[in-house]
């Protein structure tokens, strides 16, 4: 995919969704951080179902820390890997209270030092809460970047680096959200809906379906 095609790709995604954002529900940066930690290997829908009640009862690091691991687990026990997530979230709350006065630090190094926070989670928080032009590569973005030819790479980190080089600067802030939503709802893993894909003609994937096929009798 050349630079002109990349420009066109993001212009179309922006036209369809001018102000994209995460589908996770939160009211504060702390709540966003917790929601992203909980979302690993889980759907945003399942996380939102759990955090609506959790954030109402424990909206701050201090309040969530007071729940303890068992107390927190009772709120999130329908989310995959909940025992380890409860342990990490409580440990993160402790560090936020003891080291940062209950605030979420705005630096990558500090975020990645928190229990349960890796590069992808840090990128989401830096982008969504602090306005940095980072791109968090999850399975959806990894798939779209490789299928389309936008930013091929063998690992999520390699794809992230390619995206940061190839995505035009004007689109970099929102690129994460556009690509994840496109992968979640259109460029699906098993049954990609190429027939309604806004960027099908730009896509280099050899396995893409004929976008006109769905309109034929």
C-alpha cells in the first residue's frame, strides 16, 4: 500500500466516524486503566457489564484497594482470567495510592511498571486519556494491518512500529480506534464482510471477498 492509498484509507475511515473512541465505559483515567487491564482476552461488552457496578461502588484507587482481591473478584468473576486480574488491579491500586497520590501517571515507563500493565495497555491509556499519538496493536489491528497491506509485521510490536511510520500524522491520534473498530465489525477474523468494507478497493489481501458478490442474484 503506497502513501496515497494510506491517505485515502484514513480519509474514508474518518468520514465514516469523525470522532472514534474506545467502547469501554469509564469516567476517569483510573477507571479507563482498570477497564483496559480487565479487557485482556475479554470482550468490551463483558468488561462494561462488570465495571458499571464496580465503578459505582469503588470509583477511586483507594476505594478499590479497600475491596481487596476477594472483594474485587466478586465484581469481575465473569471475566476471563479474573483471579490474576484482581490480583494485578489491587496491586496497581496500591502503587497508585502510595506512589502517585491516587493519580494515574502520564508516562509510559511509569505505566508499564504497574502490575498487569503492558505496552498495549499503556498505549491505550496514553492515547485515550493523555492525547498521545500512540497505537495499541491488539488482535484486530494486527489482522487489519497485515491483511490490508497497511503495515505488515510478524509481531504486534513490529506492526506498531510500521503503523507509526506509515500512518499520516493527521490521522495518528485516532488511528488505533478506527482500525480496531474496523477489525471488530468489518474485517472479522473468520467472516470478513468485504462486501460492505469502505476500503476494500485499497486492500491488498489476496483472500478478500468480491465486494460485489453480495449484490448479485
